[in-house]
C-alpha cells in the first residue's frame, strides 16, 4: 500500500509538470550542500544535479559549503537571489539545528521555498549480540531493569542518530548513557566490538553487519516497513506510538521564488524520482525516492521543527 501511495503521488505530480521550456534562465544552476563532499547529502545532491543537467542541457554544479553543522551553507543559500539558479539540498539537521543552537542564521519555514522531498532512509535500532534482547520490547524491558547501566553510541551530539535514541528514551521511559563519537566509523566499529551496547544506524549500513552476526537489528524507526528489509518490524508496531524517525533529504530554493519556477522545479524532481535509474541509484545508498507536491516537504519541516524543539528542550541537549 505504501508503494502504491508513493507511485500515485508521483504520477499525480507528473501530470502537473508545466509545458514551458525547462531552461528558462541562462547561466549555471548551483545546488548548495552545507556539508563536505562524499556525505550522504552530497551524494544525493550530485545525483539530482546530474539529472537536472541531462534533462535541461544546462550546466548544474554542486557547491559544498560546510561548517557550523550546516548553518554556513544554509545561510549562504538563503541569501541568494530567488531566481531558480540556486538550490539547497537539506537533511534532518536543517530542522534539528533550530532546536540545538541558541541562534541560527535562517528560519526553516520563512527563509526558503520548498521544492520537493527527495528521499528518505530508514534508521535501524541495533544492539550488540551479547545484549539479551531479540525484539524492541525485550530491549526496553532489559533497559528498564538495568536503568543507567546500558550505553549507546552516536556519530556525535545532535546528529539524527543521537536524537532518535533520545526520543526512544522519552517514548519508552528508559535511561541509557550516551557515548558521542566524532563520525560514524568509530561508533559502528565499537558497536561491533561491544564497547557500546546499542545505537541507531542507517539500515543499509546495518544489514550486512547483521547478516554476519556482528550486530542484531531489533526494529526500524520508520513509520512503515521498508522494501530493503520487509521482515524487520517498525518501532511503532513494537508499541511506541507515533515513533517515526527517518533520515530525509529535501530540496529548497531561497524564499519568494516565483510560483511558476517552483512548480517547474517540483515537476522536474518528480519526473526524475519516477525514473527507475534514479531509484536504483538512490537504493544503492539505502534511500527510497519520495517526491510529491512541495507542500509535503513544507509539512515535514513544520512537523519536525515542532517535535525536535520540544524533545531537545525536555532532554536538555545542546550542540557542542
């Protein structure tokens, strides 16, 4: 049913593609990525950029502007003219930064024009095999009987993986000790080695480790099961109401982008996301193409901003 719904949304968006020329503006189209090259958000941006260039015959480049947890590049994109030549690829941190930092140089809803939700990636709740749990419910019960004695790792304070586990702690009423790392490689290695007991980890990273018996996947944080691993249950199905934490990527433009340009961009993105080649390329990165109307991304941004601000305040989390 989820796949049918997604295909229906994409098909509807395709019908709405304007018939005007795709290359309305002269010059280069720049997709700003507020993180370093080689990251998931960068890979996603380069795929979209390549497809835009092929379809338009117009030069499209990806410009990496990392720093301040994405705030530098995001502020830069917000300051550019709203003419369709500058786009911004965002991830969850675009919204969570609002909760983590005392001040950020942009407003997630007022500083940009939403274009499209590009893709989502499932996060898996994984544990070291020595932890005596085979389901999320068993893990919660074990954590409750060993309050404060179980640690979990993350790639760093304020990362989606960190916030997902803090949300789990609040939702399940458990007490776990956070061990922040500086990146994913070290924390995944220590989960395999048993130095940390649990973590949220991108599903496509977790699956080969679980297959080799190095970790155990208990559930995913998505609202629905994923085609990547249909046998793995969701945390909501395990009893955690409204628990929905995905990695997600979206495309924005500076605020006040003319509606005609915004609609055309949305149509182009939906066309490429419906292309099996693009879907396959995203799947290799553990991502599922999304698309749909721009309002879908706008709604997600508003929902996540409200949710994470409340959760971060309750947990007393601040950026480093």
